[in-house]
């Protein structure tokens, strides 16, 4: 396989092969961002366990990557994402530039059997609550960067991670592109769903976006913790979201809420 590394051809056992088939088969059912998030947190976790995923895809030839994140941890917040994606000195721009020069999976901290990475990456990842990273990109038919995916807080990272990432990259890219295409075709539905949320529910969803617990939401809005919990449950039902993270992702996608900006 074209990883550019010396690899054991028997790296995957029968169980891993079954997991790989499940990832590929389940990917065909993904259309919405909530489904994409569930897919990455479900079948994909068995092969590439992670807590945060940053996705980037170019909208056309010569265009910059449009970045977006999915997280299963409340410690990574919109303002940290914005810092990571700073166009000049952010972590993502550095990693993408490195990938363009190597076109190989980037692992940081780098295992002993992989190519060393920039030591400053580790400092930035620690500051942004990202811990570690496994990232890879894909070129378009014109030889330009078309897609890039960074997995963070990866468990058990090593050379095997790089192999799995390279194997799965075409599927991840195709699945994410299909989700974006479906979203573009259903952009109007945001108004319908947005109107279904009350003003108070939107306030609650904004606080969930900011990583607040039910108790913290209750304190911010001067309501009981049970009322806050009920609001969160109602929001999930209305957005058809299985988790709080999915509700935030759908709220951002549909324009119900917006990424929080640093106050200056």
C-alpha cells in the first residue's frame, strides 16, 4: 500500500477487516452532518478512535479549504477552533503546508517509526486541548489540495494509525463531500427548523455550544437544572439529534446559532 513507509502486510487481523467493511458500508448511508458525526463516532471509532475531527474541503479549483469541526468533548470550543485555523500562524495551516511537501499522513507527536514533525505542533496542540493528531490530505485530479482531515485526541496512535488513515481517506473524503452536497441542496430547511426553536431554546443551545453543563446553563439563565435539562432534551428532539454535540453541529449548520467570536 502506498504509504511510503515499511509496513507489515499483516497489520490487520480478521476483526479489523470486518470493522473496515462496516465503515465502508455504513458510510453510504451518510447524508446529514448529524449522520456524519454519528458515523465518525460509531463505526469509524473502532479503527481510528478519536474525540475531535477537523475537516477541510476546497469549494473549487484553487480555492482555500473550508474548515469545520466535529467534537465529542466539551473541552474543545469554537474559539479554540478559530485559533487553530488562523490563516497565518494557526496549527492547521502549518500542518497542511507540511502535508503539501510530504503528501504523507502526519502524526504528532510522531511515533519512533514515523517521520518527525515540527515540535511546535505539540505546544500548540496542548494549548488548544487537542493533545495529539493524525492528519492526511487528498489531491484533486488537477494536483491541487482538495480535502484534508485532522483527527485529534487519538487513542493508541502509531504506524498502524497512519496505515488506517491512508486506507480510509478516500471513503472519508467521499462521505464528507456527499454530506456537503446534501446540505447545499437542503439549505432552505434551516428556516423551518430554526422557527421551531423558541428564543429560550436558542439561548440554551448557544450555551451548550459554549460547553456549559445543565447546571451551568441553569445558573446563567436563572432557571432550575431540571428546566435546563428539559430544554436540552426538547432541542435534541426538534433537531433530531442524538447527542448534545450533534445538536450544536446542526444548529451551526442551519444558522440557528453561530460560532462564538472572541470579544475584542
